[in-house]
C-alpha cells in the first residue's frame, strides 16, 4: 500500500536476503539449524491504469545459498538454488489481487558421519531438487491521510521434488530414492503502513496466522547400497500453525526511488525462522 501514487509504467527492483532458522527435533528426527543468504531481482510493467483500477505484470529471478547443520546426526551440508517467477497485481478501487507462479531448482551437498563402536564412516551425497509453486493474495485497503491498514488472505501451493542419489564413502552408504512432497499454506493477517511526520519515511508492519496442510512431514525412502530392503526416513514435521510478523522502514527518496529494510519472523511450535531484508526499487 504505497502512500504516494507512482505513475511510472516500468519498474525494476532488487532484494538482498539474509535469514536464520532453527527447527527442534520431535523425538524421531533431530533438530536442524540453517543460515541463508541471496538476492532476487525483478522487473514489472503497468499494462493499464484508469485511476479506479490498474494491472501490473512482471518477472523475477535470483539465487540463494543455505548452509545447514544437524548436530545430533553429525551431519552438515549446503543447498544452492536458482529461482524464477512470473507475477501479476491488479487493483480495483480498494481491492488488491496479486498472484503468480514460481519455480526453483537446487543442488544439495550433504556430509554425515556414522560412528558405531569399532566402526566409522564419512559419507557424502549430492542430490538435485525442484520446487514448483502457485500463490495468490487478496486484500482490501482502508486508507487515511498518513495511515493505511489492510486485512489480507494468502494461499500458496507447493510441490517439492527430490532426485535420487547414492552416497559415497563406505559400507554404511545408502541409496536414496527420488520423491515428491505436496503441501500448502494459507495466511490470514493484517498489514499497516504509516508516514512518520512530514518526512518521506514510512513504517510498515504485518501480523498474521499461517496454517499448513498436505505433506507436512517430509519423507525419504532409503536402502543400504549393499542391501535390498528399503526403509522410510522421516524429518521433523513442518509446523501446522505459525505466527508470522514483519516490521520495516521505507525511505522514499523521490517519486521513483525507494530504499527499505525489514525484519521478518515466523514462530511455530518447533520452528523459529528469522530474516533480514534490504530492498531497492527504481521506477522510470
């Protein structure tokens, strides 16, 4: 809900992201910690604007790298991912409808140690992965002179596909089979934005409830390379319910340039996910 009205038809934007997350174990799967960094770039164009309604379409792409540790399993690794998305945003008076399609492709490198009395192995694997998603969000804005508030509802559907691989390193190596995970999230919440005094400085906030459904417990089928019997391995479940929040500041230097920074958090029963985002928008 930008307070000033931008008339420029074309916009390019960039976002740098740093994040940290921790997931507690559940008595079966061990806890995991992760650190992520990366950047996203995008561009969009306004197809029409009648004053009462408007439509924008755009495309975005980027790269992220996550390093993770599972200390209780003597395991660590990294995930490098590329991302691409197409999106659109429509305005009808105070109503806003945004949506899009996204696709990510990644490569996971994992090292783990097997230590049993009188036996030890250091095993390595390299798996590819793909994430396809569709998302939509509907909101209605109540705007005042220096303040705006918007209730919103969001839906995201994802399919996570992991490739197969054979660990290298010793007799305890596993054959890991390919698999799919289908899940989704709905988020209901409230956004707010206010101009601070007469300066072009705007404070933003978000508070919402996220609900997950579908395959919330990731599963992988494995078997010893030297054996034939397979077994299912389950990770810690994704939280079904989580509180999401965001707080940020935007400095609108002029009608075409905006600098922003924000802190984002999601807190569930077992998961704590935090991110810091830097943002630059240029319109012309």
